C-alpha cells in the first residue's frame, strides 16, 4: 500500500482538485492522509467532508505549524510500505502512483522519481497522453549528485517521488524552515541503494501569485543557504570528496545569488549584504581549487566575476533577470 500525504493549509479553491486527482488513480491501493495544518478558510471542514466519501481518506487536524510539521505528522500516521507527498494546491495525472510504483518494483529502487509540469491557474488543462518511458536507473549517490552538482528541481522536491518506508527516518523535514526540501532530499537519495528516474511529467506544479515561491524576497529565503551549508558538512563527514566539492560550489554560487537578491530587494540590509560577502570570501579562499574543479565553465565565470567585482556581478544578474524573468 502507498501512503499519500497531503499537507493542507488555506487552499480552499484547490483542495478538491488535488484530492480528486488522487482518488482517480489507476493504482487504487493507497491511503490518503490529509493533514489540516490549522486552516482558517474552511479547509478543515472540506477535509472532514471528503473523508466521509471514501474510507481510504484519513484526516488529521493540528494547530498551524507549517508545511514541514504537517508532512512529519502525516509520516508518523502512515501505514503504507511506500510514501508519497503531494502539495495541496497541486495535482497528479491518473497514472502517477502506478508508474512510480511499477518503476520502483521493476528497478528494485527505494526511491522512484518523475518529472513535473508547471501549470498556471488560468491555464487550460490538457491531457498529455504521453507514452510511458523506461526509467533511468541510478545509484542513490548518482541521484543525489543530480541535486548537489546539477540543482535539478525534479530531484530536489519532496513531491514527484515515491519513497520506500525503510527510508522514513530520513524523511523528517525541519520545522519552521523555507526550502525545507533542500535539507532532506539529498540525504534520502544518498542513502538509497537505487533510484528510478522517469522524465514523464506526471506531477502538476501550480504556479500561483500567493505561494511562497512567488512572493518577494525575504531573509527567511536564506534558509536555503543553511541547507546548502549542511550539505557541505554532510559530504565532508562522509569523506566523499567529489560530492563535498560539488556541494561547496553550489553553496558558493547560491551565496552570490542571495547577495544579489538582498541588495536588489532589501537595500537597507547593508550589514546582511556585508555578512554574505564575507561568508562568500571565507568559502572561496578556503576551497578555491576544489570549487573550480567541481564547477562548469559558466560556474567559474560567475565566481570570478563576483570575486573581481560583486557590483558588476549584480549588474549582469539584473540584466539576465530582465531578459529571462521566469528564471530569476
């Protein structure tokens, strides 16, 4: 059985579509755990009403503690051999569980991954009818490298995956943090013996203005740097020099990005801007050769530009974001 965990908080207009997409799965051997995280818009009532319509739905109500806490609550209540997370404003194609489960079983993988499709609120929904594809089979380390070296979003997110419950102790998300997936997923993949990775976009990732990712930059977004710094320490403790170097490169480049974001969105935060620049210099000076060995040509250029002149780096970043706003 698969335990599908859906944290719910103030998503009244999206919740039914999310739940309906789970109930329409071609693989029906699942339980659906709705964790109401103190909703104030009536989602708590909707969850209870939905539970009356299908015995596979269980509802847990708790005081508002955030996404990570809701996921953790759902995991503690899960009874399935396999675990899947879905955000309550997203939805999944009808083959989602079937494909992920079959790939996991056939490839003898502890984690099964699919791709995702960004969708907008007013976008017309289209049935893809995409033929099934044979998944790529990776070792857990190779899968983790897709995060640490390549920053592949489909590998980073908690959703878009099926986890065997033997990995459950690693699936605890840090309460109160943004970018919570960055703290967890690389560790889970690294611990797995195998990962089955499909390019099929079976997960529909809603882009909406009110979501955290589309609101303005804030100091809380710096939680990502904390997660990336933890990754550096994690791989150093594992004595995995290649992964540690890649983690250091990723951390350094994200310090640059955060520095630019702070300078652009919060110009009054001069001390924070200076602290980021000092942290960047500390990491660069102590690990330059390892970072350059792990970086691509583009990585090296951006690092060198920042080293010579952070202001010039900021100007280039500003031009880039104006040309490609969706990538900013």
